[in-house]
C-alpha cells in the first residue's frame, strides 16, 4: 500500500506530516506514536505489515522530527504537553480515513509513555492501547546498577538540555535533537515516576476501563518487563494482555529495542489480532 502524507497543523501553528497506510479491508485503525528521536518514516515497514493484517495506521511525526516545521534550539522549545496537544489532530485524521471504527493508540518506547499520559485527557469508548518495547523510566522500576544508570543518564541529559537550551541527542548518539522541556519532563518521570509538563500533570484520569496489549522484545535493555509492568500499573482499570517476541538476529549492533523494526511482522501479527478483535 502506498503511504499517504497527511498535513497537520498543531494549535500553536507547528506543521508536520503524518504518514497513513491503509488496509484494503480495514478491521481496525490506529495512531502510532514513535520512540524518542525516531522519525515517522522508520515505521513504514510496520505500517505495511499491519495493513496486510487489516489494520490501517497513521504514524505521527513527533515535534522536531523530519517533517516538523520546528527544530529544537535555544529559544525553540517543546515538552510532553506540546507533543500531546497534537494527538486530537492525529485521531481526527485517522478517523476521517477509516470512519466507523474506534481509533486505537500504539506507542513504541517513549511513544508508549505518551500514549498512557494521553489517556488522562483523551479516551474514546472502545479504543485500545498497545505498548511495544515501552516502559516507565522511573528508576525505582529498575534494579541494581540499571536503576542507578537510568537515573544518572536522565539526570545528565537534563543537565545538558538546561545548559544548552536544547538536547543534542543527534550528536550524542541517543534520543535525537530534542526540546529542552521534553528532556526535563522525561528526567522528571525518571526521578519521580510522574508524567507532568508545563505545570500540568498527566496522572489524573488514568483509571479508564480499556484493553491494553504489551509487547516486550526479548533482550531489550531499554524497556525490560519490570519497567513495562510499572507503566501499565498506572492504568488501574485496564485489562492487560502481555506477550514477548524475539527480535531478528541481525544487525546485532542494534539493541532489540529498535532491531525488531527491521523485521516487524513478529510484532505486527499479534498486534493486529488484538486490535481487530471485535
């Protein structure tokens, strides 16, 4: 299926292009929220695989990504609040292309964290949530050296972002070029376990009843199962189904957290089965 570029304009005027892949006979439709620093086009393979299983997919381009009209720099900032403000546009665009079906959310890594946070402000009856290789960054959900490592890493990243006015992850090898406030919000979640941004909390209203599927990738050191369980625990009234998949063998230089995107059908098939279930 060809990819349709969908022009979107956020409430504050920031422009981006989401990427829509239609299923021939759609049984479900989902908005996919990418990982930190991962561009929308990186999910084209997953979107095609989902379309073969009857799921139409609209992939968001996070603020600051390839098609976004802004780039993080000193004086140009954004955090969780600004990224989440674009979700209603994405849902509306997906719904317009596949009317009559609830729009589900699918989040990878930080996209899963944003998907959970979004439920504090947005939820449609019948919509489901899929978390792939996603978990909390709250250090207490990790153990031993890993707990210290994630706390130290997020604290250092926050220090860099506050000093420079933005986060140069594209030069540091992690997270891409990001707004100062997004890294501050992310580091706060690591210290406290709380999703907040711009003075607003995204912790209230998470007790909505919904179905959740979590997909863990074996060997993923960025989203271990305990971190995933900690994230899902925020959804006190959710019915949760969990599964694990093996990543492709190559390329070994990539952490399984991202490697699964090279051969996404192992994830796409069970995700589609979950979403298409009436």
